[in-house]
């Protein structure tokens, strides 16, 4: 099993708007790559983490499934438009993926 985490930091005062856009992404775009509430969750920083941190966590079977999802994602025009929509609410340069193997 693989856990893929997308990390972003929200701009001050814009965390809720960023979370709402990420929730919308899960429904409108994530569903097109096979991701749903069954294998997705959103978490925000609380104790010991920056309050501005938002993480989208996807659980997939293996790296092949993750690669397939990423390939599909790149072909979805709405994903690019969504990226431009969320950009004003996040700190530039903070987005990154972390990939974990469950042991």
C-alpha cells in the first residue's frame, strides 16, 4: 500500500478557502482519476505542525496505480484551471508531494 501526501501552506487568513477548494477538487477532479472519499482525506496543521499546513492524503495499492492516477491527472484540463483558482490562497513554493510505503 502507498500513501501519497500533497502538502500546501495556505496564505494567512485563507486556509478555509483553500480547504474548500481542495474539497471541491476531490469531488470534481479526484473522482476522474479514481480517487474518492474511500481513499482520500484532508488534514490541517494543529499541534506541532504549522496551522497553515493543509495535506491531501491518497491511499493507493501500489506505485503503478499512483503513476496511472498522475498520468490521468495531467490530461484533465479542469485540473489546470483549478490550480490557477487555488493559487491566490496558497504560499508559492510550498506545494510538494511525499510518497510513503506502508509496512
